[in-house]
């Protein structure tokens, strides 16, 4: 047991202090802080922006005031000035004294049209604001012609809505579904990224030791089975450490902006109505998914002799993870589809898809229990087979051929 713990903490320490861990953690933390503070960052960069100044040539000679009022409602940072000389206005744009020239035209009783002239249109927002203001101006003119009141006009453009009533007593409300969808998104990405990253880390770690012949020294003092599980739990501790850092910093940054209605995370990450059972299932399926793929990665890595062959050998595992993730993303819009239900019981897809179902639907407990049982049985089978493959695989060197090497590893493990 002491040797097992020594190897476990050796794996944990070497990964925690590695440059890749420190850099990836730092980059992800910066992304989390930047994403949760996006509105503040954008506001800081926009605080020094000067107001846009645009000259307006009103060929109708009667709608400038109405148009400028509509434009001010669309964007208060745009200042318009009525001018008569279009040529002089264009000259001021070229001399960078103003930002553009807008020509307002239209015959009596017809829709107004406009032409915007500027040095370039890299700022697409300027043109969209003028289009919006022109549209509102035309709407106001048409309303006046039809003698419609403002209340009648608003009623015409008021979006239709329907009341949703679920006949199933235990069905989740629309608000609960929206919040559950946000949590499911997060957990799906966490499972997807962690499996790809940490499972590949285990396979690479084993292949690295074999390529440096360290394995021949290790197996003389520690059994291959202890080595495999020491690496599994060691890398798992690395993942827990990294996600704790992400969680604590992300939560602190989120709470700082929780009351900002303009923040991109204020509504999406509101989990106030999430059931505690959903959170428990998130942890359970995350752990089951990790150990399922980590065990698979360990014995795949044990049959690789060169680091260059790791990605090729673990490619089938990567495709399984990607397939499960794509099915889960599809299932977010139709979680009760038969295809989603069936694949939620397939072991390599279950961690993502069954969690999707329990997060979005009221799944019978026996289905969840059956899925967890299938996952545990699969992990146990992989652990037994993987331990045998690992035991024989660490002695295999030379050109890698996955299927042949697995048979050779199983044969060597019996000797």
C-alpha cells in the first residue's frame, strides 16, 4: 500500500508542477475571468470612444427632425447635423472632420430612402443604426397616414405568446428546464474536455515511462496493477485540483457580476431552481465517465512503445467521446427522442447522455440505477482486462499494432 501511495503522489506531484498544467490552468482561469466580466471589459474599452458625427442632407426638406429623433433613440452616441452642401460634407469626411454623410430622400407619400457615405464600413454598427432609424421613421410616417394611435401600433407588433401547461404533475417548469439546460451544457463540456485531456494524459504517461525504460525498473518493485491504478487516481487528483481552482475562481467572478443584467452569464448560469438530485447525478456521472475512459486509456497506453504512437492508439477512444458528445448536444433539443434513450444505456455514451436525460426529464429511478449498474460493470470489466493488458503490455516494445499487441499483452500476463 505504501508503494501504491508513493506512486500515486509521485504522479500527482509531477503533473501539478509541470509547465503544461500551470499554463493550461492559467489560460483557463483568464478565460473564465474574462468571460464572466465581459460586459465590464467591453464597457472599459468603449468608455473612451468619441461620439460619431454625421452630416445629414435632407432632400425632402421636412423629415430631418423626425429622423434625428429616431436616430437618437437608436444610439445616443451618434450626433447628426443638417447640411445643404453634399460636396462640402464629403470633403469634411475625407479630411476626417466628420464620420459620414447621410442623404435622406423620398417622394411625397412614398417610403423614405437613404444613402450613407463614409471612408469605409469597417464599423458595420454605424450603418445598422441608420437603417434602424430610417425604418422607424417610415413606420412613424405610415402610422400617421393610417391615423393609428401609439397603443394600436404597439399592439400590431406585440409578439404572440402561448401559455404552457404540463399535464404531468412532476414535469419541470420552463424556468427549471432553462436552468437545467445551462447546467447540462457545463457538465457535458466538463466531461468531454476532461476525458480527452486526462485520459490522454494517462496514456502518454505510461508510454513515456516505457520509452525511457523506466518501466523495467518500476515493475521490479511495484506490480503493474498497482502502477495502473496509481496513475488513474493520481491523474484524477490532478483533475480535481484543477477543477477546484476553476470552480472557486469562476464562482467568485460570477457572483461579482450576478446582479448585472447585461452580463452574458447572468441568466445562463442561474441555478437557483436546480434540484439537488441533478447536482448529485452530475458528480456521479462525471466520476463514472472519467474512470471508464481512464481505465481504457491506461491499458491502451501500456501497449504503446513510442510516444508518437499514443494519439493513433487512443484515436478510437477519442471518437467514442466525440460521438457521445455530439449525440448529447443533439439531445438537448429533443431529450425524449428514442435514439437518445437507447444510447443512454450504451456504456461509452451513458455518462453524457444519461445525465442529459436526468437533467432535462423526469427519468424513472430504475433506468438511472440500471445505467449506473451497467457503467460500474463495464468499469470493473475494463479494470480486470485492463490490468491484465497493462501487466503484459508494459513488457512489449517495438512497432505498435494495437490489436496484435493486446493479444500479446494478454498472453504475457499469464506467464
